[in-house]
């Protein structure tokens, strides 16, 4: 009887995990300060060899920009102005507060899953960023995940 209960519990846990992943695929989420945030929409585009991943809802947007990205690589933030995370908030008065990493501004990382663990034509990874406004106010984005975001390439015009 104990074996049956163990096997049943194991099978149930597998089914529960599968449902959770399927329901959240694709997904873009993070903890902002102490608040869990989940994007309503997301996109990932490669243009001029630069990957841009965006997750947004009605009042927040997180944008990750990595030029010449490679799957399976880690990128440190706060080192230069080419690899960065930007966090935008639409305030009640409809003004926008912009936070960003840059050369000696903020810090963190972006990590991409390797190709062998990624679904084709999607991008999956994790991120953490301390972003700052131009006046030095900071915000922490941690436990950030982008999961199976469809990767699109811009349309190329054929000139005849």
C-alpha cells in the first residue's frame, strides 16, 4: 500500500508540474522590489544582430538588449552601454519613469539557456538587474525569467 501511495504521489507531482509549465509558456516575469510581476505580453526580436526582449503590462515594461548574443552565454550588466536592461513605469499622471543599467550604472546579469535545452525559434533565460534613473534612484529586478519567448527576425525586403 505504501508503494502505491508513493507512486500515485509521484505521478501526481509530474502531472502538476507539466500543467504549470504548459500554462506559463511563453512567460516573462520578475520580482520588482518585493512584488511579483508577470508580463501580459512579450516579444523577442533580432535586428542588426541585436536581440531585444520585451515584457510588458499596462503600467510596466522590462526591456533586455544584448548585441551579438549567443545561446548558453552569460552577460554582465553595468559594464557598458550596449548590453543593458531598461525598466519603464507609467505613473498615475501618465509620465514615465525610466530605469536602466549602463556603463558603471547599476549591475546584474542576463543568462541564456544553451541551444540543446532551448526550444527552436524561442529564447529562454534568466536575469537580475539593479536599474537606476538619471537622478540615481534605483530599483531591483530579481528572479527574472523569460521562457520560450518566440524569436522573430525582421522581414527582409527583396529588391529586384
